[in-house]
């Protein structure tokens, strides 16, 4: 974990800790550390900031800041904000957590799930026409494709649900699994007399 260089107006410890941790998390998810740190800084900033401010605060090269900003704009996690009397571009982060999570999920889907689905479809198509591919390999390729397509459909269905409905489902947590288990006659509580139910 690299400490952020203290500026004339040092960041509060809690803010610095969040920025550093967000950078580490981003790095683990395959996102450049600088991109994640810049996003964290803008998310907690009261006012829009320009690239020079960001570079100085985080002790990141100006060119790195510019590239990171382009990536964040592409993910729609930040936006440009005009400031009267200042010709420089200023940036602010999306602060609606639902929009934030949705846009990150959309970005990951476009970069990971969609390409994986396309490759798997191609592999299955080729395997079906190749006698050298064993039945076991073909079966497992189809199973993988089915799984990825289910994830893709589920994602699309979740996005179409109202935000309030999804939040309710999330708050219900394991009660949803219990409800589904009872409906299917499974072990999730259908025969459990002591089960309190989803209420």
C-alpha cells in the first residue's frame, strides 16, 4: 500500500485510507490502481476537481491522471463539469450508489461476460462438428455456455426490475432462498414446523 504524499491541505486519515483501500480493491478486480484511487478521491470530493489537482493530491503523474480519467469517463463513473471562469476540465463522480454499482456491472459484463459467451458459442459450434472432440469435452463446453447465458439473462432481468424491488430482495437475503425452497418442496423450510417464514 503506497502512502499518498501529503499536500499543503493533507487529506483526512479516513479519506486517505478509503482511497488507498479502493485502489487495492480495484487492483484485485483487474482495474488499474490509479484509476480506482482517482475514482475514490472524486467520489468523496465536495467539489469537482481538475486533473492537476488530482495529480497533486494523489502524487500521480499528470499523464497517468489523464489516461485514468479517460477510462473512468468510458465507464461513466465520472463526468465533466463546467466551471465558470475556468477553461480547464473539471470532473465529479457519480454518487448515486445504485447507478455506480449498475455502471460497474455493465462495464464488467461488456468486458468479461459478453466476450466469454461469444467464445464459448464458437467453441461449442466447432466442437459439434469435430469428431476428435470427446463427448465429455463437448458436454462440459455446453454446460459452461449454458451457465454463462443464464448469468447473462439474469443480469438483464435484474436491470429491468425497479430499484425498489431489487433493494427489497437484497434486504430479504436468505429468506428468498427459504421461500423458493418451500415453493419447490425442498429442504429450505417446507417441512420445518419451526420455520418462521419470510415474514
